[in-house]
C-alpha cells in the first residue's frame, strides 16, 4: 500500500464513523491510494447511498480514522467486484442475436406503437402475430381467441404499419413462420428485455467509475485547498520534547515550592543540585514521563545544544539551530511551548520582563500575566487554568448570589473555598487520617511539615533556605518567607490602638495588649507563676524539666531552656560560631 501523497493528516481527532480518537483524515478531501484517487464521502454515497452532512464545517467535524478507511475501501472494492461479476453473468446469458431475437424486437416495437393491442395480419389470414402452436388458449377450431369484437378494434394506422413491416427490414409472414420453431412467450420477452436494460445500466455505471478515478471534480479541488486543521497543543508538546531531547535545558515540576526531578521524582531545594542530577538521566525518556501538554516547567539556565558543541543563549536561536543544522522538526506555528525559568536560591526573576519575586509560586503567578489565557472580567487578573479563575472569582468577587458555593464542614461548620481544602480538613482534624505520603517509602503523615521532617531524619534529605538579606538560615521555605515579610519587608498590618507599635500577625497584637491591660492569664501548674503571654509560659515550663536537651557542642555545658543555651553560645563561643544557625 502506498502512503498518502495528497491530503492532510490530523494527528489526533475523533472519527465520525467509530468515535475513536486516532490519527484521522478528512472525509471530503481527495487522497491517493495505490495510484487511484479516493474521496471517502463519495465512497459512502456510492457504496451505501449515505449522504453525509456537515462536510463544509470545521475540520474536526469531518474526520475518519485509518481503520474505518480500510473497511470503507474493502466495501468499495467488493461493490466493484459484484458489478463486474453481474456484467459477466448478463453477457453469458445474452447469446448471439438470432433471427428470433430480431423478430422479438420487432414485435415489441409494434406492440408499443399500438398501445398494447393485438395486431392482426391481412384479412385472408386470421392467425395472430403472436400465435403459439403450444398455447393452451387455442379454441376448438384451431384459431387463437383474441377476445370480443369490442376488445379487438383494429385501427387503420396499426394495420398500415404491419403492412409496411418489410420496408423496415422485416421478414414476410412466411419467413416468420418457419416450421419446427417456436415463438417466445410475452413473459420471456419481458425478462429478456429487462436483462438488456440491466446490462446497459451496468456498463454505464462502470464507465462512470473509471471516469471518476481519472478526473477531479471542480468542488473537490476547492476542498483540497482548504487550510488543514492544526492541533497547537500537540505541536507545542512535540516542540518541547524535541528541545529537551537535544539541549541541556532542565525540565522539572514543583510541589509546595520544592523542585522535583522530572524523571525520578527526587526532591531538591537547591536548583544547581537539580540541574546536576538531571544530567544523569536520558532526555529521550522525557516524552514518557511528561504528563500534560500545558504549563510545562523548564529551567533554561543552560540551553546549549547536545548534538554539537555550539553555545546557545535563547530558545529561539536553539530552534533555528536544530532545524537548519541538525534537521530536527520544529512546528513554527506554535510558540511558548513551556514556562521558562532561571532557577536560583533567593530572589527569582521573570525571563520576560525581569520582575523579581521572592518565591517560585509568586513568579509562576506572575507569568500568567504574560501567558495566561483565562482572564477575570472584573479585575483583569490572568490565570493558566479555568479552575483557578473560578476560585479567584469566588474569593475576590464573592457576591450574595454565589456565597452558597462555599464548602462547609458538616462536623464543625467551618467554611472552605475549595472541596480539596474541606477534604484535607476532615481527614486531618476530625478523622485523624494521614494524607501526606512520603515518595521514598510507604509512610503517611498528618501534615506537610511532618512529612519533610521524616525525609530529613530517615532519608537524609538536606533542606536549608538562607535569607538573601541577612545571615539567617531556615529549614523550610515558609519560615524564610515569614522572616522576609516580617523583618525585611516590614509588612506589619496590625496596629495597636493604644500606642504606635505594629505587628505582623493578630496573635502578636493580642499578646501585646496585655502590656496595656496588665492581664496575666497564663499560669504555671507547677509553681503558680502567671504570665501575660503563652510563649512566656512555655519557656518557663522548660525550667521544670529535669532533662537538659540543649547541649553545647564546644564545651560540657547543657541547659533545659533554649534561650539560656543561646546566651551561652553568644557569650562563651562568639568567635567562628554562627549563632543564627541555631534558630
């Protein structure tokens, strides 16, 4: 079987004949197969008499898959075979035209001209022209009963035509009546006439089929010139696979702001370690692990070509290099195949406009301004997914008409803005069911922080998040973010009504208010001391603990309270010791 020479191929579409999603062709566009032209809508009409509708609409509405094409092609070939065999059968039944055939045709023509009345011969001969020696309708005197006088009205014109039969090349009465030869009955005449008409129809049909294979109709030429359907999502995915396979870009995905290897799911907090680790994997397997056609994440800190030592600094230059130098296929009608990042510790910058963000999630939300296709009609905010836009509308533009869409816990009445948030709440608070699973073992935990504490202790993962503005180091990204907002950005939204002090969270303001009211609501159960703040009571409770948990690594000193331990380190070992590391 030859491959297609004409006509577009749709890589992924829904077949109108079987409903399957496969590589498809267009029903009303001409294709070549084994040197013959075929149009599938015309083949449906010829084989089954089906006139398909909506063939002038969008390309995705008039598709047929390769499996259905094979079945239709078999049906068309079978139909042609039946027509050829029928023609052969009719030819075999039609022998060489004999004298009786000529007489039969004459009789049929005469019968038609006289409006189906019997034609009588000359007055001296009372036999009918269609008499039969073996006919059972003969009367007792040997003549055929041709009906009553009223039924046998002979017109003068008909009689003249019979007399003029010899002028048409017909035989005389004596020639027609040869001894020992029988005339065909009227029933056999009709059967033979019908066979002749069928044979003529079959010949015309075969000639039309041959003519259609050699000529192209004008409307079909117009359909071939139609713009082919392009699946931009599929082409974008193929471009991303080609770029990852042939360059040093680093694909990744994130969970709660942590970077994960696309190939083995291992987690990293340092992007440079992620890039070094990713080089150990075969980039040709990227097409097997990629899960979505949209919002692919690629680190473009290094874009150099893998096929040659050429250094490349941007994606557009890489595309041009791969197509012109190495002959790789890149679909130029699509762009922005993935979200581009230059990952590093600390502040991240947008690759499109250079805006700095203090977290990966903030940068990803910002990229929606450049590439997000879902836009809020109220405020113009961009999003990558429709569900995020819906969540934004409920949260930011919540009206009385959609307040009932909030998800309420049946057990405690707490409201949640998403079904997922409600499910986590019920599992964690009410059912005490662990929902955060470790990706390296079968352990499941009640919280995200417990899971990563387990991974650091049991699997040796290192998590360190240094502050870019000071020398403090934290073991989780949330603590670093809170530190930046509180100490460096000074996002102190909660002001004391009695003085000028401001606080980051409401709980700090509540604790501060006790300094104005003099309340001491927190009491030690061992010694009875009271404190205005819960944090102060917790620090005091450590003094009742006989176990000295905080031991100095540089001397033999040990303490029950963390504050005492810190003061010891600052005063006794200030040189060469980073006190912030113990925070």
